[in-house]
C-alpha cells in the first residue's frame, strides 16, 4: 500500500492516485476525492492572485496529516485514505491538494473526505503566501474554515490567532 501522506513539489494525477488507493482491496465499493486548486479570490479584480507559494515543516507536516487520517479512520468506516499536498511555487489553475478516501459505501467515503479537508484547512502546518499586483502577503486562516471544523466537534482558533512576530502569519 502506498504512503498515506505525500508532500511534493510535483503535480499529481487523480487517476493514478485512486488506482494506488484501490489496488488489491476488493472490498472497496466507493472512492470519494477532492482536489483543491489555486484560484483568484477576487474574481479578476484588484488583488487577483498571480502566484502562490506554500511552505511546510518537512516531517512534522506529514506526521500531522497522518494523525488526521488516523482520526478519520476512527470516525468513519473507511478502507484507506490518501493525501497529496503540493508545496513550493504554484500558479492559478495548478492543483494544490488531493484527498482521496475509499470505503465499502459512498456515504462514509464522502464524509471522511470532507472531514479530512476541513481538518487540513485548519490543522495542517502549511503557510501560504499569495502574490498579487499589490505585492505578496501571507494568508491567514479564515473564520469559515474554523466553523467547518466545528461541525465535526473540533475546535480551532486559527483565524483568531495573532500573527507570529516578524512573519506576517
């Protein structure tokens, strides 16, 4: 079975990743997946995202995401889960993250996939910098992301946390 978590600069292929997730498991009846992409937050107006850069702490990030998958396995009846997250410079339209979950039934796969994305948005140790015509800025967590995590009975105060001194995030 492939690693459950991969952090990489290179793009990923949904079909290849799902094939790895399903390989050798005849009990898989459903696979749910989510792909996040770089997008313009402002609809082409001022502040349009020209580029994005993602940073992480190697080793720590994989361990944190692996623990998220453990939590998903404890909450949902799933067969396997896979998270591929890109780091480094990215452009609008580029794929950023893949979450894929297999289970015997679609409901559990959908729920676990959504849970993992909500968890990733608030708990994974990534730092995102967007570059616009106005310059570059670190992107803070959003209150909506914390609210999404709260649906699962988990609390995060990331959106309200003060910036780290000298980092802008």
